[in-house]
């Protein structure tokens, strides 16, 4: 855990389940030991923070039979400010334009 005391922010949080976690004595669900998570927030403006990384790897079960298997890796970057008063149509146009300049995702 990393804390930015000046801005009272939690820029980074990582963890690992060191034992199984039961919900409702295991009846409602269970997360298995060994699951990991990492969340990183990045400062994108003077008082504005955004999540720049979410990495979750957990497994378990819910309500006896439903299997939980969450494997998520989400990276966000290149945050840019937009002018105040931007209309919805202008924002949609900017998103479409930016999407055309990105290289394709690796296969």
C-alpha cells in the first residue's frame, strides 16, 4: 500500500489472499487462497486522479455451484485534458478520431 499523505490519496494498493476467504461461513461464497490484485491510480491533473492499472486474478465459488474465475488486466494511459464546455457530439468525434490513430491490439 502506498499513500500520498499530501493529497490523502491511495495511489497504489496490492494484495494477495494468504488464506481462503469465506462469506457466510462458506455458504454464500469463497475466494481461494493465492488470489492477487493490484490497483494503481495516477495523477492526471492537479487534483484529479484516475485508475491507470487494474490487475485481478482470483478464483472461488458463489452459492455452492457458481464458479468465480476473475482474470482481469486493464491498463489505461495517455490521459489528456479536454476543453471545458465540450459538447457530447464534440467528445464523440474526438473519441472516434483518437481511436483511428491507435495501433491495433497485439494478437
